[in-house]
């Protein structure tokens, strides 16, 4: 069994949302994603998708996109991104998936998963500088990042519990939607949590069009790995265990 990661699928099964403004790589991207995913992922594998999964605004409207995702090989652990407005409570989402026969999708949200070679944790994260955001109206950045810190700690505490219950040899990996570090930007609140739990590898998405950026950036002894779908040319990235 192998583990893969790919963020920012931006699924739009009805074609109402275009990603063309982000460049030619997005042309026919859903068919490209289906082909490339199916070529590398097997049914027994797991794929982590750290946010921006569907353009839908309501849970009930996301069904075609989630069916597309469910039909791809492997188990999918999905996190929330800034465009996942369809996201709801765990109870509602699990019930919705059961009602619609979606069997391969699970939430990575306020929890953790002990997999074969690691324990997976994650949350959305946030850019705390207004210059890094495209928001509408007044936004309480401090409140949002504090909430994300709480969610990340909940996930990491669950991972630590799993380590004490027979999974002590497994490293903890973190999967975020927003990068805690990008260029001169640093989300110190998130970064401090990663240090507190001695995290050495963090995967992130959200960044589009940065095709010449290094895949892995080291900052304060943590490896940050970009896994946005267009950066990966819509091919899930194998997760490293070191």
C-alpha cells in the first residue's frame, strides 16, 4: 500500500467554473486528473487531498464532484480548503456520503489517521496578512488563525495518542491547505505548533502557477512540500518517509 498527496483539485463537473486564468495546464484538467491518478494509484493505496476539492457552494450540489473523486482508485482523506464552501459538519457529510454510496472518502479534520508508514494530521491553516488574501468584507484574521491552531493541535494530539497505543514507530506528517511559509510570509502561530510537536515534514497546496518553485523548501528544520494539483501536473505525488 502506498500513500500519495495532491491538493487543489478544484472539481467542477458541470463546467460552470473555469480555471483557465491560471494557465494552460488547467485545460481539460479533470480528464487529465482522471488519467494520471488512475495510472499511479491502486485500489489499496491512500491519497490525501488537502483542500479546495469542489467549487460547489452547498453540500448537496457537490455530489457529482464527489462521485468523480470517489470513482478514482484508492481511499481519499480530504481536508478543507478556502474554496470548499460546500463543507459541512462531520455528521452531515458522513450521512450524505452514505446516502449516496460514496465509500472511499473520509474527512481529515480535527482527527488523525494511522496509516502503514505514518500518522496523517492536518487542517486548513491561514494566511494572516491581508495582502495575502482575497476576502470580502471585514475578516478577523487573528480569530481565524487561532481557530486553525486549535484544530491543528486537536489533530496532533490524536496522532500522539495513536503513537502511545502501538504506533510509536510511525512519524507524524502534517497536511495543510495554506502554506505556513511562502516567500517572506511566515504564519508564526502555525509554525510554532509544528515545532512544539516536532514535525519535520509538512505538505501544502493553495499556490497556483509557481511551476519553477522548488518542490521542497526547508525552513527552521522543517521540510515544506508543495502539492497543488497544477504544480504536480495533476498526478498524485508519492509521500516520502524519512
